[in-house]
């Protein structure tokens, strides 16, 4: 009887310990590691994401970024054109991108759940489907570190890989909107060097990828100064950033359709 009782108590203690470990990691990372992860794996993921945050400037510096303005130069491979690139970012969910090529121009705006576009050949229009989702994903790429801090995503490890000669670990992310993304974390630097977003449009699955390189610290936060875009695995553009401005005053009117004008 005593042996049976002792065995039962040991099993009970082990179960309680397992539950508390799971609860600890769930509370530490509010967005949640996916339920199928073991406590040890969940803890490893939390530790690795913490390393990403530290490598990019730390919690306080990342949380302090509310607006961004950046300027650079873009080369569009499919258009066989190049020009200037300017981006305005503001929480919550406001994005404006101005691209002025040698032979064309385009303005894209995201404001909450609305997206707008205008160009040298098209009048102002509200956009839906892939064009809208592309803006949403770009905003989420820019706000990724902050969202990781908030626990916005459920996270699952997807193994190791290689990217441009570097070892990376891949994580699968999913948020409450159903957004699914893969992030590639370079093991040596803990920088996020690639993000791939997936969505469906017109019964077709589409993926948009961004590769980040040439990382430098600006105002306490590490930013990429070279950004390469892919659609369906095809390289479509590369942007080289000349300047980041952190927390400039940006009027909300800049993100409304009335803020679109000819470039």
C-alpha cells in the first residue's frame, strides 16, 4: 500500500511540475507557444526570441519606437526601373510608401483596415486582395519586433536551414487575424534575416518574402539598410536605405486618401 501510495504521489508531483512549467512559459510569452510544444522546447523558443530582442536593441528601445520615416533608393527588377523610396510608419497600423521611378511613380497607403493606391497611370483607388495584403504584411514586417514583445504571435520552431551562407533557425508565426509568417533567425547574430508571409487570393496561395541585411544601430535599435523583396520566390526589388528617422512627428492626414498626391 505504501509503495503504491508513494508511486502515486510521485506521479502527481511530476504532473503538477509539468503543468506549472507549461503555465510559466505561457505567462512569460502571452501570445503563446503553440500547444503541441513541450515545456523544454517552449522554453528554448522563448530564450531564442529574447536573444533576438536583445540583439536588436532591447525591450525599452524597441517599445519606444512609435513612428518611423526612412528614405532610400530602389531598383525594381521586373519593371527594369530604379528610383527613390520613401516610407512613413506609425502605430497603430498606418503605413505610407512613396516610390518615384525614372519613368513612373506610385503611392500606397495603409490606414487600419483600408488600403489605397495611386500612380502615374491610375487614379486614386481603394485596393483589396493581394495589393491590400501586401501592405498589411509590409506593416507587420516593420512592427515585427514590437509584436514579438507583445506576444502577438503563436510561435513554433520549424528547424534549421541555411540562407546566403549563414546558418538560420526558422520559426512559424500565426496571429489572431490568421496571418501566417515564417521568420529566419541567423544563429550567429540573432538577427531576423528573412520573413515570408503567406495568404490566399482568388483560390491561389501566394507568398511574399523579404530578406534583410546590412544591419546598423540607429537610436538604440538595429535596422536593416538593405531590403530585398520576393514574390513567389522571384526577386522583384531591392531597396538600399540611406536614412532612418525615429519618432518624427507624422500627421495622421498623411495616411488618408486625401494625402495622396502626384509625385
